[in-house]
């Protein structure tokens, strides 16, 4: 009975705790392609990361959270850092310019992050929540699992969006009446620092 109460409380949080996605404004019909890309990149959310070495970078929202078919329409700002993957895993990379105009690339591994400031208007988390509210549980889980898988190793870092995705997954498992998975996932959430917040 105690688990059911906890689940219902967390399920309620999953449906109410996130800011709804902003409704897109109608765009003027004719705009040059470069101008459209610039405007779209300015509307994309970004996130801030703090590194062990003291750097604080603003980073473009990762394309990897979108399905492959949608990634080509997500335009990154050239002014911000980017999440990149190589044979050693993921890093955050940005181009910097010296005083004499020489450009060079600087990067940090994700293991160097000490804090995330993740956007409240995350488009993928909003979509997962909205799909859940429409009763599309499988679609909601599909979206949110990409967050849980990616941020799993970083869920204990301050500000990690893992817990936001976890609350949606919890509500989805509750809707599926999947008691075994639900109980197991509640235990996983409780082992995450800051889960009560």
C-alpha cells in the first residue's frame, strides 16, 4: 500500500511538474534560408555545464535526443559548445579564438562535469510528458529512455535531467500496471541523490 501511495504521488508529479512546451508562433512565409537557420538556432534550448577545471560553458541542445529523421532540422548555434562523440565516448567541444585571431578547439570529457543547468522547456521531455497525458505510454517511454540511458552515468551530478525523465517513466510504468518494473524503478530512483526534490 505504501508503494502504491508513493507511486501515485510521483505519478502526479510527473504530470504536473514540468512547464508545458511553448506553442510555436506562425512564421512569415518568405525568409532567406540562412536567416531561417539563425532564427531556429536561437529558439533551440541550450544548457549550461560547469567543469572541474572552472570552465562554465553554454552548450547547444544535443541532437542525439531527437530521432535521426528530425536531427537535420535542428540547427545548432555556432556561438555555443556542442556535445560530440568519438571513440573514447562523449565530450563537449567548442571553438575559441585567441587575441591574434587564431581559432582552436577546446574540449572537456563529460566525466569533468560538476553541475548541469538544464532548460525547463526541454522539448523532448515536454513531448514525452504530453504523449503520456494523451495515453501514448509506449511512445512516451521511447522518448524518455534516451534521457535515462544517456544520463544514467551522470544522474548523481547536480542538475542532471535524469530524474525528470525518471518521473515520467515512473508514471508510464504505473499506467502500464507493470508492478515488478515499477517497484524496481522506484528503488533505482531512491538511490539517486536529490530524488526527493
